[in-house]
C-alpha cells in the first residue's frame, strides 16, 4: 500500500515508520516475529533511500527531498536500533549494530552530496565526534568503529580536497578555506581523542592517542601550507613547544612524543631549507628555534632531576630527551653561524660558540655543553686544518683579511677555553674521589673528557704549527716554531701541566733537528744567522727556566 499510494521519494520513509511501529510493539510485547519483520523492513527502507532517493534533488521548503528523506530515514534507523528485539538476544544486538551502521552511512552520504566540497571533511569529523560521545554514553562499541571510519574518510578528504582549497572564506575573505576547514577538523580530532579513549575495549587508549597524532599531523601540514617558507620551521617549533607544555602539565608521554617528533621535523626543515634564505630571515626565524630547544631542555631537565616528578618522566630520561634538546639547540646555532657569517667569519663564530659552550658547562654544571664544546672544537680544528692544507685550492675568504687571520683567531679562541677547562678538570677530579651512583653523568665521562684542558691546548697548538708552516716563508718557519715552543713551555710552567711542557720541548727539539738536517743547507746566510740566534736564545731561556724552576718541575712529574 505504501509503495502504491506514497510519492516515490516518501516510500522509504513510510516503510521506516511502519518498521519502527513493529519494532516498538515487538520490543515491549516480546514478539519475535514482529521484531524480525521490523528489521527486514527498515533495512529495505534504508536500501531504497540510499539507491533511489540519492537523486531526489527537488526542493521542499528550501530543503531538497534528499536531505529530508535521508535525515528522517537515519533517525528511524537509530530508533529501530534502540528498540531492537527480542530483548537481550544476540540477534537483536546484531540487527541493532546493522541499523546504526545503516544510519551512519546515510548521514555520511548525505553530507557528501549536500555540503560543499571543502566542508565535507568538517561535517564528517563533527559526526564522528558525536558518534564517539554517544557511543561512550550508551556503551555501543559499533558507534566507535563508525566514528573511526568516518574520521579516516575525513582525513582522506582533507588530503584530496582541502589542502588545495585556497579560495577565501566568504565570512572572512582574508582567511582561506584550507585554513579554517583543516583547523576545524584538527580541533574536532583533538576532541575525539578524549571520548575515543573512554571506550570499553582494550585498544581504546591507542585509538585516543591515534586521534591526537592525526590532529597534530594536520596542524603540522597546515603550517607547511599556510606559513611563509622561511617561517615553517619556526612554526613547527612553536607548535612542538605547545605540545610539549601540554605533555608536561598532563604528564602525558603521548603528547611529549608528538612534541619531540615536531621538534625533529623543525630542525630537519631548518637544516635543509632555512640556510639558503637571507640574513634577515635567518635572524628572525632561526635563532628563536634555538631558544625553543634550550627552553625545552631546561624544563625537562628540572622535571627529570626533581624527586617529585622524576618517576613521571622516567622514559624521557631513559631516552635522553633533555640532552637531545640541548644538542638540537646547539646544532641550530652552529648552522645559523655557518649561513649568517660569510667566509672565515663562520670559523671564528664556531670557535666562539665552542668557548661559550664550555663556559656554560662550567657555570651551569651541565656536562652536555662540554660535550658539545669538544665536538665543535674538533670541527673548528679540522675545518681550519683543511683551509691551511688546501690553501692552494681555495681562494681567500671574502673580506678584509687573509685566510690565516681567521684561522689564527679561531685557534686563539679555542685556546681561551683553558679558562674553563682547568676548573672543570678539578670538579671532575673531586667528583671522582667521591662514591657516586652508576647513573651519575660525571661518572660516565671518559678519561678523555675528564681532562678537557688537553683538548683546548693541543688543538690550537697543532693548528698554529700548521699555520706557521703554510703561511711563513721557508726561512722563518723554524723561528716561528721556536717561539711557539717557548710560549707553550712558559704556559706549562704557569699552569703546572706536564704534557704541555713536553709538547713545548718536543717542538723545540723538532726545531733543532730541522736546523741540522734542512735549514743549515737550504737557508740564505742572513736567514741562517737569524734562525741560529733566535733558536739559541730560546734554548738558553728554556734551560734557565728548567734550572730556576726545577723543584716545581719535579712536582709536575
């Protein structure tokens, strides 16, 4: 009768209403036959609505018949799911799940047909959120799975459509549809995370965490598309900082893991793309990233070292998250100096950073900065060495100075690290004499790093030795090495370091051997006399100092 008498677009609604009546009667009267009839009839109504009413685009009171019939049919399906009978039977639960799936499919298809393309993902995400809330309230697990499927569909819609939706938003033309729609979907995913985690099945917490990862991925992608190219890394770093603070306040490893991932993405973006921008962009968008990394390091260090909160951040401590943040911050400064300062100035800037890091290590008692300083000192050494050994293959640096000036300044700056290296050595010696736990960082330092003054002496000394060999005329090399040897010996007496004294004496003996084997045969007469005189004075001075300070030298031994 309904098929013959009703308008073709309303046949499915009539069937659905009749099915609901049968379902209610069967549910309360416990009539299995009526319940089965209701199940079959409402599913038939669903099929007719989906395949026939999909083309019902005629308007009725400013709404299309498709919108009205799909909405009514979905409501009828959800009601039939609630009154699914027979009561507390497996078949009732099965049909109840089928009805909810059918209703959700109708709503999803309706949104796809009725909503403009950029807003489909938003509607799907909103519907998924509602399903999660209702599913958590009424304890229906199938609603959660429907929400998951809708969320994945919304994500695919974002990738396929919304990321290219650059048209302005009608309400605010200065804002693109991409910005507003992707932001709304990300916000809805964050809201979904809370309710997804409340489901009563084993992997509910994983689902909740998955929603937060999807939302954060959308925000990262949105920053990539909406922010200027030189500011993308900074945008990612600031977003990572927000996730990091949330993870710290909520004591959530999931949020902190997202923050660490975003931090890593920010650094990779900086390393591979930001270094080619101009000085102004570098200054405004690169240095703040280093500050963000150092802030994260300080926050995490205080929490992991505090007895009250150490347990909550044990995994962060185990995976050395705090030192990693410090390394990222220092690496950012090194890359910034490499791109911001031209030519040899970058070498000098690196040497200054090496001194700064060891100074921070001494002042703040943070060994991680000593490690960074040592690594950077070796980088400066090998970089300067390559400039000198390959001097013929490289033109001078652009600027007012020759190459050797920058190398010499860098060597001098590295040598200044001695001012902090000796106090650090004394501190390590004092800590080593005390019983310490296996987790003590100072106890895990190698003997090589326990004597940082050796590094900050021999690296500049070798660099200066090569510098003299390359830059001084052949007849004056021995003189330069002799003066360097005397300076090293005097410094050894001042600081009381045996290895420095032996280095100075060794270089002085090299000078004597060079004179006997090479200079006496190759040099001009005038150069030979000057070399003999200066080296003789150097030998006499060293001999006098040995005699004058023999007691002190014995104590060094």
